[in-house]
């Protein structure tokens, strides 16, 4: 105690916080638990709204089935889009156009495997890669997944503009993207001789 981090949906977390904090405070007052607060950190993820911008509901007919999306564009595209939709704690409407954009981005990453040759560093990409490493690392720690993905998209554009990429650099891109799109990254990692996960 305390629990490091309590995360969930806004309504769920808020209700649980009321009850769990009440009981925890009572238990603290009678000396049964060592901390006055049950959680060191609390976060709530945002709500995914229907394409019409209102809360998804079967009665409204605006529900998007994630299984249908994963079957159509792949689980990694679905994951990438959900993390890219907006700030972690904010509500955002579903957008088919943005799903397709995430699919194109991941296809570009896969295509880079054909371009990746040799080892070392490409001078034209060195600064962009280092900035992206720092940005993605910090953003993931701060639950800013949307801006981490935006930084990776920007790096992908830099790589396309350079027209070249080493295997070492490609492996770095895959490591940065792996928490977001693990299936594609593991496939590409293996295709360029990466060992382990």
C-alpha cells in the first residue's frame, strides 16, 4: 500500500474512488492500513464516442464493433488508431478516415523493411531519430500516446524523404513502435534479423 496506480473508465473509477477511499480512510482511522490514501495515482481513459460525436449506444445505432475493425484492418491498426485518437483522458469521436490513415502509416513502416540496408547511422536521419526516441519515450511515460504516434509518423515522413535507412535505424523505429503495434513490429523485427522480442 498504497496502490501505485488506479486506472479505468471515468464513471467506473469515480464510483470506485468514492467507496474505496471511504473504506480505506475508515480502516486507516482504526489502524488497520498503513497509508491514509489507497492510491498514489489515479487516471481515467477517455470515452470513445460514436462517429456522430455522441456516446456509443445500441439504441442510437452508433456502436463500432472493435472485432469488425480488427478483422478488416488488423489489430495493430485498431490499437494504433485508438491510441492516436486524442489525449488519453479525453473523449473523441470515431473516424473511419483516421483509421485508414493509421493503416497507411503502418504499411509504410512495413515497406521500410525493403529499404533498410547496412548498419550504422544515416547522417540525414540521425537528429530526427534521436529526437523521436526522446519524444516517444517521454510521451509514453506521460500517457501521451497520440503525440508519441505523431512523432513516429513525422519520423516516417523524414525516412521517406531521405529515401534510405539502415537496419540499425529500422530496428530503432520498430522498438519505438512496438508498444503501440506489437504484432507488425515483431514480424518486421524477425524479418531484419532481430533476435528475441
